[in-house]
C-alpha cells in the first residue's frame, strides 16, 4: 500500500492526520511541502489547490484534501 501525506511542518491539521494514520497502523510516507504557498506545485497538480494536508492513496487511486474527510477515510477505509 502506498499512502502519501503532503504536509507542512508545524501544521496542526497535518499532525491530526498523522495521528490518525499512526493510531490506525497505516504505513505512510510524508512529503514535506514548503511554507511558501506559491511553491506547493505538487499539491496544486494533485488537487488544484495549495492547502495541506493532502492524502494520496495510490492503491485506490484516491487523492483528497480537507482534514475531516482524510481522517474519516483513514478510519473507515484504511484501518
């Protein structure tokens, strides 16, 4: 399973998603994005937005943003 979390260091929403992934024993990789909004091109290419967190699940061809949706997905689909 390849799950990638695009996150910003110190972002409370990103930490919440990481906590959910770890609590549900989901293996994941973190791609740290830069603080400058304008440099988050990889996130923009995935979601047409530059906000994080963004979760990419290659196995299920899922890309999603919005912390609550990601946590729900982790708890109901990946756990």
